C-alpha cells in the first residue's frame, strides 16, 4: 500500500511531526518503485554449488556458470533465497549462434538443496514449470546478445519484471507465490552458453 503525506494549506495549523514511512510510486508502466526503502545489505546471489544440470560447470566463486556440450541440461539455481524487489543481475558472457532459443529464468518456492540431481530436467520450459512451485519463461532471442546485462526481480504482487542493460522494466509474468522464500532459476539454454552473476 502506498503512503501519501498530505501537507496542510492552512498556515494556522500546528506542524505535527510525521513518523518516517516507506513511500512508493507507480510509474506509467505500472511498476511499483520504493523510494525510501533502505538498501538490502546482503551479499549478491551466487549459483547453487550442487543443484545444477549435468552440463553446467561453475567457477570457484560460484559467480560464472558455463554450459558444456549440447544446448540443454543447463538449469541452475541461486544458492540462497532472493528477496522481493532484489534484482538478480547477470551478464550474458557467452553466446553461441549455432543453436536456437535463449536463456530461461524465473523463480521457485522449493529449496534447490532438496533436489536430487536426477530430478533436474533437461529444460526449465516446459519440464520444470509444469511442476507446482516453479515459474520461468524464455528471454526473447533477439535480446540474448553477448555482454547484455539482464536483471530480473519479483514484487509483492507476485509479478516478475526484467530489464536489459538497466533499461525500462518489462513485465515478464505473474502469479508467483510470494508468501514463502523464492530462489532464482537460471536455465542457460540454446544460444546462451555462459552467464556471470554480478
């Protein structure tokens, strides 16, 4: 709910201090922006070290994920839950034009630590998203260009937005369950061969 501070126009009214509140504004695109929320002082997400597709290789800092062989089996997850409004930012550090289709991303309400490797399918879409508690879609292939920075986040209404190179937010999909922790899903699919978490 957005708070609105009203300023009295009658000069005879006595000034009353107003407790500090968190304000938000809604832009023309319908995206809610919090203007006085304190920044989240936590470490950026890393890739989950164990819950990953069989073609994924991670660097030692768990920041870069590379898909080796084929165009699939590239599903990865964040190692920790992602907060509402927290942006997951990743650079498309490797793009190969020999395939079709591109990065898929979204969220899950299920802890990836509890997934057996045999339960991680080849594809996020449609294999993973047909299961309860998983929400992901494909980035349009024309936007999957090398060195593009993709940011995505969820809001308190269960909507997922993304942006490219800090551009305008784009509504991606709706219907997430936001009353529980959410982990990021990043499927390094098709022409997307490597991503680096920023």
